[in-house]
């Protein structure tokens, strides 16, 4: 009720300005006991269904996917809203402004978004300071992972050093890492998904990760990969002993939402992605070892959809777009059976 009013107001505004307003509101509320209590009340009572995976404890399988809180500004608010885990980022070594605006579009008729943000963010040091202070104060009750990427102005052949830099810098403040090689908004990034490029990148990251006392490390893929390539990444993840795979990122397909067809850039997220998300879970579950973690993402917008990916073998699920359309009751609505 309250969110339907707030949503009407937010949806009157440019999507990116609305997002910034929502982040400010959430980070303001999380700073006071009354604000935190309000967030809990808005979320409603969330049922638990504990999951143990990657050596971590999750109160239930639903978390918030990367991109909503790129700079770890409202981690506690998202915790109060009932999410069982959070992926902050994508975090790059240096701050950067991202792509020119406009770069975020809503398609409410399809419960979809298109974004061409290109990793705007404050860079790894700002994220380190925030996560460090959260961990020091002992207020975190949920696993918080860091999704890592490279700066726009880093050339393709130097990409590995950006990923390694972020991994090293944030190693002691994260619960797990997700290596993002699948965003469509940084030129050349998705080329890293080809196994001949992915193998050296992931091997180098695993080496650094081990040297520092291994944290679970997953790779995030695009739903646009051909099935054979999805299988190849699954096999590589198994061979290299990764903690798992996140599947997947936004899609460059434009046929899924007629009104989005005119956009010549960006990645589409939300409800129309779901059939492909299901296929990715099927393909990957049969390639990954049982102990490896599969995090499903892409159009998980209802409790039936969440139940479906879990029944097919996903251990956890991440949402972004459904949170925009459903608001603070998102977790409660998706977890109800
Ligand atoms: C506005 C926006 C920004 C995003 N930014 C990132 C990002 O920085 N890194 C990343 O790995 N995924 C990013 N994503 C992708 C989401 O994490 C998720 O994989 C994708 O949207 C599919 O899930 P959904 O249908 O629940 O939104 C972004 C998605 C949206 C809508």
C-alpha cells in the first residue's frame, strides 16, 4: 500500500534519479533504530528456509543481485528488508562515472528494465571503508559478497590486473567474490567468457585467492552464451575448483520486449528473462559438482518462479528487477509457498 504510493511517485521520475532517491532513503533509514524498525515492518515477517552452501549460512535462498547497491551504501537496509544475502558492486579499482545518460529505462508492461550504466561507482577503496566498518561494528547478519569488474579505461589485455587488484583489496571484508565477465555495458568485457580467455583469468584469481586464504569465488555469465559455451564454462568452473556460478546477467536480446527494440545499447533484465534463466540452471546443474553453488538470476519475479529454479537445482537466487516492481514486500512475496 505504502510502496504502491511511493512507487507511483518514484516512477514519475527519471529511473536513475528515482534509484538515487531510493538509495538515499534506504541509507537514511538504516542509520536509526526507528528507520530500521520501519524497514522491517514494511518487509513483513519473512519465513526462513536455511541454506548452507559455500561454507556459509543463509537464512533462506533469496538475495539481492549485483548492481542495486554498487557501492555498499545501504547494506543494512537490504538486510532489514529480509534479503538473505547481498552482492555489492560491480566494484572496479578506480572510481568512474559510467556511460553517458540516459542509461536506464523502465518497461513496466513487461516488468523489465534496460540498463547501460557501465559500472558507475566510487571504486574499491570506498567500498572497503564501508564494508570494513560494517564488519567492525558486528551488525551484519547476512553473507555479503563483492562482485568484481574492470575499469572502462583499462585495456582488454590488462583486464586481469584490475580484477586481481579488487580481489586483493577487498579480500578480508567480503564473504565471497563474483567475477563479472558478463555485463554488456563495458566494451570487450564479455569476450572474457570465452574459455581460452576465461581460464587464465580465473586461474590467476584463484591463485591470488588461495594465497590470501581462499574465499568462495564464483563466475557470473551472460544468458546470451550459446548452450555449448555455458556447458564449457560450467566444466571450467568444476576443473578449476571454483565455488560456483551465477547465471546470469542481463541479456542483449531486444525481441523480448517490443518497446525496448529501439534501444541500441544496454542489457535487459526482469520477467522476460525467466525462460532462459531456467535453461541456464538446467545446463549448469548437470555440469557442476554437487558441492558447487549455483546462484540463479534473471526474471525471478514470483514465488512459483523462485520455487522452479530451486527445484531444478539452484542453491540460491538473486533478484534485482523484481525488487524495483514489488518493493519492500519482495522477499515475503517470493518466499511464500
Ligand atoms: C540497473 C541494473 C544494474 C545492474 N548492474 C550490475 C552490475 O553492476 N554487475 C552485475 O554483475 N550485474 C548487474 N546487473 C544484473 C543483475 O545483477 C542481474 O543479474 C540481472 O538483472 C538479472 O536479474 P533480474 O531479472 O532479477 O534483474 C544489473 C541489473 C540492473 C537492472
